[in-house]
């Protein structure tokens, strides 16, 4: 078991969550509640990573912040190391890749709040902020937690994009899934097996958790 | 903080649905907005509440301007003193009945909110159900929570969107009584949207009738119900005069009560009304028989003397509507063309209106004395 | 509940990861054929000097690409000279580097395979003629020098066209070895340095392919501009007798001097 790789995977998941969750809650709610020009386009863009092959995502991400890109060079001059093939680069890539997992459950949760309930909150004298905190969030939080769990689990399992954008650098970008690949090429099937089983267990735990939560959402919806 | 003369509303728009109305309403009035679905009734309520912004509109409550598209003024709903009872009640599912009411008590200090919520729920007879969640309540109970919550805001106007659409007949009658009771206790206008004319007849003092976004009739219920020419109303609900009368005598052994109105007395068949109360009365036009001479030896109790004030013959219908002035009340009678010819009926003619005591519908009954008369 | 436990686990592992990250062991990119040989050399280097290097293996082409895109390697051991030269001309290296070894290819068959291995690839020829080649593994000639060599050898023996439809291409020579040993392929053309190591040597048989059948696998290494002291020392170490001896045991031909 490559503990550094496991730790890295968990750190990546957590970092992605911390950055992405506030964005996805705001975005998810906006898509759920408001109607505006270009909403359909935005929803499609959010869903795009679901259907794009990881190599396509990896290609464009490398183009966007590899060492030859303006962004990559800016980052390099400020920090002294490259954005691609670094943990920070992975987090950035992870944010894009996980957008649909973080936004869609949140959007569904806010959509399931009937419009008249929202309007009633306003008619009860609650400011939009108070209505959000006292009425909407208590009703939508299972969706937010689902989004968090899915994002975390999906990040743990990411391979293609991580390999292209991060390479296989130990303790920097060698996540657990990359480590499995590496161990197989070293003909170390035993280590690969242990790590694969770990990821499998984590994936199962995720599914169970999401299942339990979605039943909770159902019960609240009366 | 006194409330000035109620609400004044003006709306003009062509998109997305045409809507052109203008009306005012005052304290203790119940204005029913009546019309078929799609006529724009709910849009009017939403405009008053601030949930909708038409292209051109003005909504004023007392001295406050809530909406004015000319000056660009628009107060969002949470800054308007409106109480809104939504068609599906829109209760907050994660809060108890008391919790729901408390959300509208934000303008009171935290320590007082619970007791105030309890008082409001008592007012709508829901003290037992205070700690239940909406999904544990029946339809009628949910509506009462919604009412209590709307009233908690101490609104300047109470808006009800199809309040009886989701409940069955027995519950409906009880709810109507409750709302009527409430109306008497409050001194704010109540605006109620409905597509069921029975609601209008039972509860409203004034009615605004909408068809495809335009007002086809607006005024007090009594006056409108005395109009002989509202053919579409005739088709929809049937014509019948509506007016208020007070109970001056009761004959429990005979099963009759004597009602006195502004034009005479009537004997109606009823056992339950108490002396001195005010009743809303409806006499279907079809139940009124006309006579040119005072008849004798008939079973019916009511023979009213009046003058023909109008005759309305609609080519679409076989029968003719005759309007008879009996004192200050304008009675409607539906008779055949043939009868008109035979009796030589003409405007200005003295005539007798014959009404069976069982034909008189007693609608809302005031529980107390009419000391709060307008 | 799961979330709380997860956070707890993360906290523990974060502490476990710290020591690994704290060290500044230079990153060394190496062609996949060097996996076992270089690990052995690095171990010796650490034993003698007390300094560590971090090895990352892949196909030479992919690693070159990564370096151009900013990957923080300090030393690159290519499986050919062309990729090393690419980096030098891009101005990313300190100098033209040094030739550190010449590699060899073998034909390999896992134990229960119908393929018979021999230097002239006659076994492969007859299996192909019988239609018995399901899959045959080589590294991708596009970006793996060992794949290029495999293609050259197959062309030289006139077998390229007939084996092409059954080829399965590994992303690098180690992946090709993976394919060749898992029983899904009848065999493949692999790196001599890989089949000499126990994980592979006990899984099948092999025969050395004459180096006359393909351009020489001259392997060049270069120090990148950012190379630190340790990387430079390792670079020099690789050219010394001890390291060269290890390379020889893994089937490489080492330069004189």
C-alpha cells in the first residue's frame, strides 16, 4: 500500500471539495431558481465533463495551463514551479472534471423545492438571504451532501486526466489510481491488488452513503 | 399606525397574457376575483403581493406605494405587508405548524414569537396540531395553518388563491365559515380568487368578474346579482338575487324564520338561525313566480309587491329575465317569453313576486350582532 | 458518519505523508526499460552517498512531452538519442547529455504460449503461417524507442505486414511486457533489460534478437536546467564502473571509458 498515494488521493478529494462546493452550490441554485438567456448553454457546459473522454479534457487542460501556456508561465514566474504536473494543477483539473458531479445534485435539490414555498417565504417577510438560510438550505442540504460525496469519490477514481495533467510524480501527483497503474508496470501485482481493493471499498461506501441520503430527500419532500 | 383606505390596483399588460384591470378595495371588504382559468386572476394576486411585475402597473396600500411602473418603484414581497394564502398552502415542510407561523413573526422580539404563534393558531382552531408537521395534517388543517401564517404578518391585505379548490364540500363549508368569521374580526380587505361562483355568493361583498383579462363586471355582489343581463353568468351558475337580511322572528315549531330586508319581509324555511343575526340570502331567478294580481289560496308564504324595473330578452335564450324593484332590492325572475306576452308585462308595471319559503337559500350567517356594519 | 470518519482518516494520513513530501529528492524521468536496472543503481547510490532520487518510469516520448509541458524532472534517461536531443534543442537541458547504455530487444513468450522463441523469429513466422497468433505485444513505435526497434526487426525479417493486424501496442515497453505476460498475447518483442528481471524471467522464455536487425538502441541521458546537486551527482554516478556493472547485468551494452 502506497500510503503517500492514498494520502495524496484523499488530499486531492478534500481540496477539490473545499474549492468546488461553494461554487457548485451557488451555480446549482442559480440554475434551479432563475431563468435567463443562455441557461441551457450553461447547463450543457456543466454537464460536458460527463461525456467528454478524459483525454480530451486532459488535452485542453494541458493547453490551458501547461508550461507553454500564458497561464502556466505566469504561475511559474510567481511560484517557481510549473502548474501542470503539480498538486495545484491537479486540483485545478479536478475542479473542471467534477463540475457535473458537484452541480447537478445541488441543482436537483433546489429544484425540488416548490416555487410557491419560496414565494411564501418572501410573503412571510423573510429577506432573500434569510429565506435561503431558514427555508431553502434545510430542505436542500441532502443534495449538497450528495454532491460532496460524489465529487470526493469521483476524484479518488480519476485516472486519465490525472495522468495527462499530473504525470506520475510521487507525493505530488501520483494518486492511488496512478499508483495502481505504476505498480502493475512494475509487475508488483500484490501492491496493485491491495490498492485496487481499497478504492473499490471506498467506491462502495460512497454508493451506500448516497443511497441513504437520497431516501432522506424523498422523505422530506412532503 | 392607522391603516388608510385599503388597496388600489391598476394593471395593464398584453404579454404573456392580456390583463387590464383597475379596482380599489377597502377595510373589511371581501373582494372576489372571479373568472375561468387563464383569465388572469392569480396574476392579479401575485402583482399585489409583489411576486410578479407587469409591464404597467400600480399597487398602492394606504399611503404606501408598492408598485409603480411609472416612477419605477417596486417593493419586493418581503417588504410588503401582505398575507398570502397559496392555492397549495406552500407550508414549509421541515417546520411544525407553530414553526411555520413563527417565520412570519420576524418583526416581533424573539421571546414573544412562540406565544403569538400559539394565539394565532388558536384563532383558527388549531391548538392541538401546533407541533405537527405539514405532512401530518389534513388539507383543511393545512389551510388554516397557512391562514394563521398569513395573518401573523399583520398584513394590510389578505390574499387567498383558490382557497377551497383542494378541499371537499364539507370541509369547504367549514372553511368558508371560518374565513367569514375572520373577515368580521379583521379590518383589512380580503381578496379572494376563485373560479367557483358559490364562493363568491357565500363570502364576497364585492366581485370583479374577469374574462380573458378584462373586467366584464365589477361592483357589489348584491348589485351585480340583480343585473338581468349577465348572460354568461346565467349560463355558468344561473341567475339569482343576493342580498342581506336580518332575522326578526323565529317560529321554531313551524320551522320558519322571518327575515326583514330593505323592501319587506320574507319567510324562509330554517331552524338554526338565531334572532337578530344578519343573513345573506339568495333567491334563484327560476324560483320566482310573477302575478299581475295578488293571489289567494296558495301554499307559498311570500308575496312581495313591486314594480317591473327592467325586462331583458336575450335572443340566445328562450326565457326572459324580469327585474322587479321591491323596496331597495332588485329581484330577478326568469319567465317564458310566452308569459311575458300573456301578462302584457312592461317596464313600470306593478307586479307581485311569489317565492316559496323553501326556495330561499340562507348563505352566510353572522354569529354576532351586526355592530360592525360598514 | 462516513464523512466524519473519512475526515479523521485524512488527518491521520496527512501526517503520514509529510515526511515523504518534505524531502527534496530530485525527480528522475527514465524510460520504462530501465525499471529494474535503475532501481538497483539508485539503491546503491543511496547506500553509498546517503542521498535519494525519485524515479518515474514511462515511455521516452511521453516523458519528453511532459518535460516540455513543465514537468519538474531534473534528469531524464531516454531510451534513445532523438528525444534527448529534442529537449536539448528546446533549450531545456544543461548540455547535450551523455550516452549511458545501448539496449537490446528480445522475443518473449509466456510459458503456456504456442509461440516458440528464437533469434531469427522463425517460431513467430511459422505460428503466423498457421494463423495461431491472436495477439502480439510491442511498445508503440510512435513514441517508444523499443517499439521502433521492434518494428524495424519485424520489417527486416519480413514479418511486419503479417503480424500487424494482431499487434497490441503498449504505451511504453513496460506496458507491452504486461500485455505479453498476462496470457492475452502469444508473446511480444520486449526489452532485454526487463525480461532479465525475476518478475518476468520466471514467467516465460525469450531469445535475444540480433542487433543487426534494427538501428542501435543508443540511450542518452540529459540533465535538465533545474537539476540540483544530487541530480548532478547521480548523473555522474551512472557513468561510473559500479553503475555500469549493474547495467551490464541487465543486458545493456555500456560505453567504454
